[in-house]
């Protein structure tokens, strides 16, 4: 009897083990594309051309909630571009300020990691036919990013770095202030944090940068264009006809005067060449071509007017913008006597400015914004509105001497680039490899 009891026990245990083995499900091995589809089951996912160091690329069209606080408000098509190399490599998140044109950003080259490029809601392909303006808010956009990052982190568990340029860089700082732990490091390029609806600091900057001679030359050029009004207007009309541009939202006269008022801002923003500014001996065609090169008369045509309505709505309600100085040309102005960027905002929409929104972001950036690398150009007009981190904040602000709005890490000296790389390495740790950019 003693022998049979152990035998019976052995048989029962053996049958139990065999039974358990039979019930085990086979391990499911998913491709990367299948993992994406599971992560975004309601999205349209299509393969794209692969560029640079990436191995796969996808366009992801999300059904994004209009209102993250009220899902019943509906959705819009939101375009996201994912470039993949390895789930174990770092991820660079690009918060576009406007539409998204798929391309490899500078930081993605520095880390040779993955990249996700997000079009700003209601811009480019992500723009609904009729814009529900009440949902074009930065807090709603921040939720777009937060939910996307939260999902993608289930695939990409290495360090995350956020970056963006200009308005996109401003979005980096807004996002960082709302969700400080979503990314390890933030790198905003030429990002303003504007205090008022039309910030006077940009004009103060224009009045002090460069040489007295150059600033005087700019003023004389503005006067020269307006003194040759009819001839310049004729050049604009010829150009508009060639390019099939229409001016019904703004007349050509109004467009020309706004272009003249805009000239100093754009000149310094984009790093204009003082020696190339025409003088009294210039032909009318040279006057037109200069203002068209620096400002671009197409900026005021009907198509651009419609394209930029979301931008002006945001600037006039939450982000702030810049104003215009008429003091040196007021006697020559015939149409735009009280210039304002409100002129380019959507009509019949509440444009009340929230003065506290960006001030709260600035307060965070300057007092708590650790592990933020700021990139600016000295002459860039938007640099006048840059945040200035307090000494106790673990941040790095780099300003390129005589640099413009086009300033990037690649433009700095070897020594300054090394300082940038060292700081990024310190913040991200040595598990993240850094690949220095090739010298210019």
C-alpha cells in the first residue's frame, strides 16, 4: 500500500502538468507595424519613404479629440510622422508650431535616434474645413502631445527629448511647463515667450541691434518705397499676376504698407545684409525685389491670409505677438494709419487676450525649467522675448553672435558645440550616444 500511494500521487501530478501544458497559449510575435496598429487601433497608418539613418517611416493619422475634456465634442484628423530605427534608442519629439513637412531634425541627427513629428492641431493637413476656434488652445495641444507620448512610451522606453523651432519651440516650453516629466530634456530653438498682445520689446530690440548706420539705412529704404508708391504698386501688380495671387482680404495698397512696416522686423529676424539695402539710386524694380525678398509680398495675398488665420488667432488670444513702429514714416502712410496684427486674425471671433497664460510658462521656465537647452541668434527679433533662466536653474542658454532666426546648433563654434554636447550628455547620461554634427 505504501508503494501505491506515491505512485498514484506521481500519476496525478504528471497528468496535472500535462494538462497545464496543453492549456498554454502560443507566444504571439508581432511585427513593429502590428504593434503600432495595436497602439493606435483607430488610426490610418501608412508607410513612408525612409530617409537618413532611419529604418522605417510612417504617417499616422489620428482621430484626435477636439476637446480632451469632453470626448463627445467630436474629433479631427491629426497628422503625425514617425521615423523609426530602434525601440532601444532615444526618441526626439518635434512639436511643430504650424504644419508639418516630414524631415529629419538636427537633434535626431545628433542622437541618431527615433523621431516623431507632430503637426499642430488645426494647421496644414490637420485643419478641419471649419475651424472650431474654441478648441484651438495650447492646453488642448499639450494634451495631444501628452497622450501620444504616453502611448509611444510603451514602445520607446529610452530617453525622450522634445524640440521645436520658433512657435514650435514656444510649444516645447508650454508642454514642458504643463508636463515636466514627459521628456528628459527640452531643446527649444529661437523660441519667444511674449508678454503682451503686441510686445514692445521686439521694437526696442530693433532700435538697438546692429549699427546706427544700418538702422538709418533701413529707415531710408522704408521712406524710399513709400515715396515711389505708384511705381512700386505697379511692380506688385505685375508680380501678383505672374504668380496668380489675389488680394481681396487686403488691397495691394494695404499689403504694400504692411510690408514696409514689417521690413525692419523681418530684416533682423532673418539676418539681412545691410550692404544689400537699396539707396536713392536704386530702380523701382530693385526696391520691390528687396522688400519681396525680405518680407515677401505673398505674405499678404488671399491664400496666405487664410493659411495663417489659426496662427494669428493663437497669437492674439494666448501667445502674443509684435507691433509696428510708424514714427519714421507716418507722413507717408495713406492706408494703414493704426497698424495691428489683429488685422490678420479671424473675424467675428472672440480675440480676448489671456495675459497670464504665457507669463505662467515664463515663470516656470525661468525658475523651475531644469534640463532645457535654449538656442538663439543675437540679432533675431524674437530673441527679445526669450526667457532668462535664473542662476539656480539647471539650464543652458546659447546665443549665437549676430545670429538670426535661422540659428541652429551646427552654426556655433567648435568650442560652443562641445559645450552643448557635454551638457546634453550630462543631462541624458552615457546610455545615450551623441554624434557630433559635421563641421560647416
